């Protein structure tokens, strides 16, 4: 007879059921988690939020409404939490994440204290060291220690730093690329400044994104293209987006940007 899954395994299964991404976290420099266990639940879409709670017993995870979290609703599981920085240090997935991420996490901890956590795989190993800023889900990559400190400090000021910006969680890749090009042209760095009105795929393989920058509307057309391999032995099929058009549009009556 198999043992019944524990509360952590049950929570992971429920998270997958409701399309909630799970990251396992620990304090920089600490090898093993010890009670109390810190848990955060958050949403990176419109109206981003983050709640946190310490658990004396993992069985308390049974009270976390992951269906609500997956729908973007606050579950009322914890108290409102401040901004967090997660740095990938998962050496089992890619040794570069541990080699480059670990010193970054420790430097960030020295600068920003308990807002910093080491975490499991974030994706994009070739961009190590990687960091995600919560609750807005801003991804940064290729971070030297000084870069990570700058990106974190600017996020605390509600700013996006384009130099090492990889995109934002919860948005299609083409929309993330369109946001990047619009910010690069406008120089606007406020986290909340850019929103999306519509997304449409054209027959030519171009993604047509209508985005709002404050009260202004823009058409941003981007196209996905394959990148050259990083070396003769590289087998990774990497791609990127190129800008095809960026046009300021007339304001539409009763435009609603999401």
C-alpha cells in the first residue's frame, strides 16, 4: 500500500490543476528549510498582489484556495506582503544558475534583507543569473551583482530597468516584446505605464499588438525570428522578436486597456 501524499504534494497537485506556478524558496545561504515555513501566494496580472503567511505545520496548506489564486483573486490566506526578489540558484537544473545566482542572491540579501529568496528553476538558463521581481513578475537575466542591485532598487521605485529586462510573467511572449520596444522608444519606465488593448496574429506571421501608454495608443507589430547558435556545438533552437512597426494611433472612444 502506498503512503498517502503529504500536504505539500497535495498542494503541488492542486496548483497544477489550477494553472498556478509554484516556486520553492529558501533563504540565501541556507541549505535546508526549517519551521516556520514561509508561503506566498500572488498574482502578476492586472492589479498585481501578494500575500504571505508563516506555517507552523505544512498541513495548513490545505486551507489555501488555489482555485482563487489561479483566477487572480486574493485567497485571504495570509496578510499583504511587500515586494520580493527571487533568484534562481538551481544547480541541479543548470550549474550556471548556482554558480552565478548564489553570489547574486547573497549580495541582494545584504542590500534588501528578507525581501530576497533563492528559488528553483525560473526558465532561461542561458540568461543566468536570473531574477524575478514579485508581485508584478518582472524577469531579469544576465545579471552581474551590480546589475541585480540596480534592478531591485528600481523595482522598489516601481520602475522597469530595460537593460537586463527579459519580460513579464503572465503575458504572451509577443506582448512582452511589444512592451519592451514601446518602453525603449518612449523612455517610460513606470511598471504600470504600459497596458494591452488587443493582440492579433496576422497571416504574415506578425503579431499585431495595440498597447496603451497612459492615454496614448500604439500599434506595435513584432515578429519572431530564429537566432544564430551561440557556438558550433550549440543545439538550442533559440529565438527572439524583431520590431516591424510602431505607430501612434488616434485615441478610440471609450478605449479600455487591460
